[in-house]
């Protein structure tokens, strides 16, 4: 496994001039090792063996605009799959817009942001969505809506009326950004042609609905779940 990772790394970083560029590797001891994660210190050892300048970056370093710049760190390696520190999101976005580059190993980076205890993004800027949406139930009293980490379960009993039972959250969006709503929908026991789907409603500053999008309606999933996006 380590050999495969090293081959992939060589292909990507081979274009960097070893003497003039620093490769940063995020190193966070608080993250428990999982399958697919790479060892930051092992990667640093391999790269230094091939004459690359390497620096282990703490979570504080990723969040510090004086430390993480394309001039100081040409490439950042994210070795923990989908994990990324929530407190470093803003600065990392600035780093990429300024010309910085990154490699994600073991999964899709930013799928799961975590507060690593070095400060939180508690302040909400104008036009920016909150770090974690607050979900609310919009359903009949007999319907059970359970919100967990990256999962929402809606259980509709047979004696509940037919309706658009749902959970919803309001987010502030930036007009100049593009957004993709994607997820997995799994159904069980649905009858009479009904189904489940993801949807997005858009409102102006006065609360008037100006647009609506929804995915295809999933009526039945036998194994696993169906990917949908809008």
C-alpha cells in the first residue's frame, strides 16, 4: 500500500523543482488512524530521500495566512482522507486561489470538516453559510425524523397522511458561487407510487421563493442507496 502511494506521489510532485519548492504535509496527532490514511512522517521521509524540501504542517499552520502561502509552500498533502480542519477552511481557500496546490490521499478532501481545537469558524460573514446547518422537522406528528451525522432518516407510519414529510435547513448562499447538492437516498417499504428525493428552494432577501430544484424521485432501493444530485 505504501509503495502504491509513493508511485502516485512521484507522478504528481515530480514536476516540482526539489531545491526551490517546499512540500507541506498536514500532521495532526489528534486524528485516529483509519484505513486509507497515509502516515505524514513516512511520506516526509520518502520525499526527503528524493531531495524534496518537506515541512510538516500543524492544523494551526494550515489556518495561518502567514505560514501557508504559495510562496512558502508550493504543495500541500492532505493524508487523512475526507478529514479537514474546520478552522483552516477559509485560509486554505485563499491559498488555493493564490495559486497553491494540494493532493488528497485516502478519500475526497473536505467531505468531513472537524474542529481540531485550534479555534472555530463561529463568526458568520455576510453571504456565507454557517458551518453546520440546523435541521428542523416539517412533517406530521406521527412521522419520526432523526438527524444524525451526515444522515437524515424519515420514518412514515402507515396511518400517517400522505404529505411532503421532510427535514429542512436554511443556508445563506453567495450569489457568485456555484453549489452542488448531492447525496444518497435509500427507501424501504414505499407503496402506491410515492418516493423520496432531495430538493433545494431558493429565497430572496425578503423571504420570497424565487426558484426550486429537485432530484429524481427514488421509489425503491433494493441494495445500498441511489446517488442523486441537483
